[in-house]
């Protein structure tokens, strides 16, 4: 499947990709791969003041602006914040987006993360990677995108704050040096100005400063200033060779 040159990062909310894997996406774009970015929701829950429809509109524009800095295209599955769940309509929409992008490699959330929207997105994307190549998996889209020619490589980005739900460190299988890409990664994250305000009010943290700190923790493990970490899904029928490692070290 690599011959098509398409890579997809599919996560829960606008800004998740920028925090967790934008550096690697930038590196892959520099190597000539076509990058796609997708989120389950448009971020309708991310405001203390604005109604859901208005903040979703703003955050969609922020997501598109951030994607342009790669450059990449942007897709949204139309789910709602706090309500992302594993059910048929969400499965169909996830499969349809994957088929539209035709990736040979997909990146999503860790199966264990602090937020159920993240964990359920991880499940949805995992299932969709398997089902997107099955002709009898119907998405009900009109017109429907073509099925994938095979199961893509699937990678899980390290969870937020590099820890599991019990506060224990999560050490990924691979960490990639993104020091040279950090300024561009930060510029992408800063496109999400409304989310930065929301996280400061709701979580009490500055997402940009914390992204640098979390990336620094990973980078330190490989002797670099900043890094991004990943684990590969190696279940039955999924590709077994470490394609991401090969691409970033060729």
C-alpha cells in the first residue's frame, strides 16, 4: 500500500494531532508523503462562553489553518465532544474517512489515555483500519469512497502527559527526534487559540508549554531536545514490519 504515499493521523479533537504527532507528520511530508489529518469532533465542547455550534465552527477553522502549515488536508467525522463512542454510525463515518484518504499508514490515540473520547477514537480507528478493506463493510455514503487495497500500518501515539490512567509512565516502543520540527509543531498548535484558552480555564494549564514539556520528556530518552513516541499495533493480520521506523531512518 505504500506506493500511494498517503499517511493519515486520526484523533479525537482539534489540537490532539498537533500535541501528539505533528512533528512526525512534518518529517514525513518533508520526505514527500501526502498527509491527511482527521478528528472525530469539531471541538464543540471546548469553550466556557460560546455555544457548541459556534465554538465548533471556530475550531474547525483553526484545525484547517493548522493543517495548512504541514501542508495537509483536514476531515471531521462529526461526532460530539464527551460523546464519542463505539457505535455503528461512528464506525461507518470513520471507515469512510479512511477510505477517502487511502492511507498506507495511520496514527491514532493510545488505547489507554486520560479521556474516553481519546480511547474510543483509538478503538474506532483500529476497527476502521481493518474494515476499510472489506467490500461488504458499507458506510452508506453517497457516493462512497473506494475500499482500501489492504490493512494499513497502525500506530498509537503516546498518551497525553506520557502516562496512563493510574499516573504510571508510558514508554513507547519508538521515539523520534522532532527537535528540528518543534517550531513548526508549536506554530500548528498555536493555531488553536480558542482551545488554548479553554484548556487554561478548564484544566488550569497552558497547552503549548505543556506540549513542549511532554515532548522534552520523550526527547531526553533518546538524547534529543524533543521527541514523539509511538507503539505499533501488531495484532493478527496487521502489517508486522516497522514501516514508520524505516521511513524516518531512510
